[in-house]
């Protein structure tokens, strides 16, 4: 990570008790604003000693449950409801969130592929650097609320990432279970190292994320999973007062799943229209037909079959029917027998 300081300044004082809502000012000199700044919304709610937790959404701009849940939570939460400190970023990549796009329209930056960032880079890299070098080191845990975005759709799930440190992994698994989503899954270690959860894990934080729904939409159910889970995991971290935000009795435990590597992912082999023959939640076998790619401009040509490479449950599917070669059509997860 760059050792140069961030150029972003905070309107809020992270060390002050009480509730503050303001902006992270990101200097942005453009054709329409020579000396301007982008205001990335931030809230700090602090009440004495206790753990610090970063709650974040808008890492991808087209994933809305987390943005809504955190915006509503900022209005609802009071310092008396918590112990310690909550730092809330409801729209971390603000230009992407305002445009309703995965990546920033300003610099084409995919925030969740830019960590640990660059203080002198384009805006998305500056945001990544501020989060990784200023916010994460203040915190013991991070909650990063994602959904499927415009091109994917998930079974509402919490997620975390496997790591070699057994004690830290156990803390993340406990937070995953506490979130209380219908499904929860674990990503294998290694893999993508440029995500928020990857850099947070490198810093020793407890990490929990979500994939709540998608197709660029929000439903009452997916938003309810986000709002319940946010409160439940903050109770679990002993930041949120259970008297004010009580747990729901009798809520069923999450079904815990594990995503293996490539065998659990299905990609379009060619461009065309994809006709699926599965739905979210289906249990499939290795080699089972997933669907066909059709060439509507060449109707005499046989459709190209696509098969699942591994066995498991379909937890994610592509939303749009048109595909290009290499698009992820679906991914699977298998039951995970975790014992801490
Ligand atoms: Ca995402």
C-alpha cells in the first residue's frame, strides 16, 4: 500500500462522541468544476469505549439493498443505541452509485478491484486507498453489503472468505452465522486479492459481506434480509444494544455453503441468447445441462449446449439473456461442514 497520505479530507471527526453525518471530500478537478470536490457520504456514530465497525455499501454502484439499508440506518441509529463506534459509508463509490452502474462513470474504476488503492490515482483508486489506509485500520470488523448488480442475481446470502489463521476465520464464521441470511457461503482463500474483504483480512479484521439479490432491483424480501442482518451482526459485535434492536426469536439458521474454484462457475462459450434450464436454488450434478446459447441471426445453426462443471446448488445466475463469450452464467456452492 502507498505510504503517501490520502488527499481526501473528512468533514467528520472520527474520535468525537455523538452522531455526525457529513462528507469525505475527494478533490476532483474536471471540465465542469475546476477546484471542486466529490462528497462521499459518511456517518460516524460513537459512544465511548467499544469496538469500531465499518459498514459499507456502494462498493459497486448498481447494488441497492445495502445502500438503502445503510441510508435508513444512518437516520435511525442514535449514539445511545451503541457502544464503541460505527463508521458508515452508504455509497462508497459515489459516482457509480449515483449512475446506478457497477463501475464509476468518471474513471471506469471498479472499486472492489482497486484495493489497496492509490492516493494519487483516479477517484476510484483514491477512495480505495482512503478506505484501506484510513478507515480499516481504525476498525475491528467490516460489513460490506453487496448484491448481484445489473448482470447477476443471487439467492440472498451472507459471505465471508476462508483464511489460514484459524482464530480469525472462526470470528468471521461466527459473524457470518450471526447475520442470519437464508444462505451463507464461504469463498476459498487466495483468488482475488483486490477486494475490500481481502485487504481487510490482511489487516486482521473480522470480515462479512453479502450478495443479497440483484438484477438492478430491490425487493421487500432482499431489503429485509439486509436490514435484519445488519442489526444482527452489529449485535453480535456488541456494538448495537440488543434492548433497542432485539433479535428475532425462532429465525432459522443460515444454510452454510462453500464455493470451490473454477468447477463451480459456468461461463458462456460464445455470444448469443442464453436459454437456461435451471433456476436459483436448484441442486445440480457435474455434467448436467445448464442451457443453450442460440444464434438468433442464424436460426438454422444448432444451439450450443452449456454444462455445469461441478455439483452443488445454484446460488447465482446471470440476469440478462444476451451473453458474450466469457460471461458468467451461473455459479454453484456446496454444503460446508465447518467446525471451529
Ligand atoms: Ca458486488
